[in-house]
C-alpha cells in the first residue's frame, strides 16, 4: 500500500472515531476507534505533526484513565458473549484477556454507568477486578526515591524492584558484555520503525557444538512484566554462569528483551495501555501494527485483522514491520543451531505451544506438553503461581501470525513456546513491580526445563 493511501486511511479512521464518539463529556481522551471485527482501540494521543525523521521523538500527550475499571464476566454461553459484544459496540469496552470460561473487559470511567445498566438488564453478573485503573498505573512502580536507593549499586541502573526505561535496559546489556566478555556480547540486529536499536545479548561458552535458544520479550508494549522478567532471567544466567548446570552452559542464549522499543517507550511517556508498535503515529487510535500477528507463518488468518484501527491489526503483509523483519532475518541468516524459541507475554499464567493459528496441534505435541507440565509443577512446588499448559489455539483462542508459530512452522524449532506471565487478572497488565522477582523466578524454572529437554535431543 502506498504512503498516500496509508495517510488517507489513517485520517479517515480518526475522523470516523471522532464522529462515533461525539458528545463524550471528557473529549479526546475518551474517544475510541471501532473496528469491523468488533475490537475497540484506545487513542494514543491527539493527532500529531508528521515527524521529518521517524527516529525523532513523538510529540506526546499523556493519556489518563481516571475511574476506568476492569471487569470479569463469564464467557461460557452465547448470551454472555452477546452482552460483551454490546459492551464493545455501545460502551467502548475492550477485551484485555479472555479464554473459554471468562473475559476481562476494560471500561472507561464515563462509560461505567451505561455498561452496568446493560449487564443488569441482561441479568449478567460481573466482578470488578480493578476499581480504578489509573490509580493502579500510578502505583505499580515504587516511588522514585525508593528506586534510586537500589540503582547504580552494581555498576548499572537496572533493578528488579521497579520497571525500567529502555535506556536502562540497553546500558545494562552493555554492562554485562563489558563485565563478562568471555561469555557475553551485544549487537543490534536492526532498527525499530522510529529508529531505536533492536538490541540482542548473546550468552555463550563458545562451544561450536552448542544448541541455541532464542528468548524475547516486550512484543506488546503494555506488557511491562515481560521485559522485566526476561532481563531477570538473563541476569541469573550471566551473573551465575559458573554455577549453572552443564546443559545450560552448553546452549547459546540469544536474548532480545524489548522487541517493540517504540511502543514500550510510548507506554512510559504517553499511553500506559498501548499495545502495538508506533508505525504511523499521526493516525492516533489507528496507529501501529500488532507485531505478534505480523510473523509470516499463516499470516492474516484467524484472530488477526486487516483493519488498521484494530488492536490485532496484522500489518500490510507478513513481516511488514522492521521489528519482526529484523528477527526473521537475523535468525534465518544465523549459523546458530536453533532448538528453542521462547517469547514472553502477559497476562494469564499460561505455558502455550503451537499451534496458535487454529485449534490444532503438531505431531509431537505431547513432548511440548511434557516440558511445560514439568516447569509448571516445579513452579508450584517452589511456591510460585499456577500455570496452565496447552496449545495456544485450544487453550486460549486462535491467533494467526504469531512468533511461536513462525518459529515452529518456518524455522522448524522444536521447543517453541509463548509464556503468558503473571497474573491471573487481579492486576492485569498493570502488575505491581513487587511481583517482578517472583515472576522472574518462575520464568527461570521454565527456561531451565527447556534447556534440560534440549540437552536430551539427539
């Protein structure tokens, strides 16, 4: 699609959004983009000037969600599904998380009264999971003075008691490479749409016969626990390398903590609940592509959208986005012996394996389930959370164009998983920073289980 076509489509999306939401008492911050597939997209900010260079900083106006709530509604019959669809269409609700039994629905403050009335009339009960989403956002990180106490104690600003900005994460990766040059190195495998580095850390003992495992986080911008957990796992690997079992040390670990750096930075500066990348930020609620629908295997199928205003917009084509294209190019051109692909998300506490594009499984699905079950059991035994194990399409919902399906379908990587981290819904995407370390410990147990399984491959 030509640039002019994209511009016209984006402007039309914004105009339609405003017309649909005219009369809203809180104005632009409550407008939403409705899409043909029923999803609702929150606005990023008022329309911005087109930057001369995509790498320049956006002109960002912070979005607030005062009084917004997260509700849980049973989703086990058609009547309830119809009611949720009505909430989306009439009251700008958006679905944060859902499976075959329930759905978590986000409702903005000005829409609460009408949404309650709709459910009451339909005699459908609901549970309020988060009373005030903005208050949760304001308190998920500890106070700055508390964070400052821990920063720079080890030669870098990273801690696992707070969520950190991209600069801190990248500088910490450089610190590891400088401190442990025998095992750690960094490289940029490409640039994001706005020109930020896609920075990968490699941890390896240099053994040429090693298997290789890819780990990534932060593909969806608002899932802050993902980069925090991935960096926790990496820190454990690097700082305690000599104490790791042989099967861990005989793997080359390639780690991209933040695959969506533009979106991640935008959630820190503008809209905490933004999901996609930041392509076409001029388009407001219609900006961005869902990078986890942009991978090339079964692209454009179930659970994705071709509508730019959708939160699950798959892009103009497979690997249309520089972030996904960089990963694909790097992995395909690498001489690494790929045996594992682990991508971390939130939330829901799931260990998921292919396939995601449909409700089907690969021939060796029992092998994948066995590793997931082993990890989930160890998490519970050590006092961790309860994780559900299963194929993505059956356990949650079909979603084509996902990273793990591509890793399995195109790259033929046996142990390909998506992990949905904490929690089960009490905090949703706004997980308090106090849960970073326990979540990281759970994730490390999973990584260890995958490493052990890889060591047994012939």
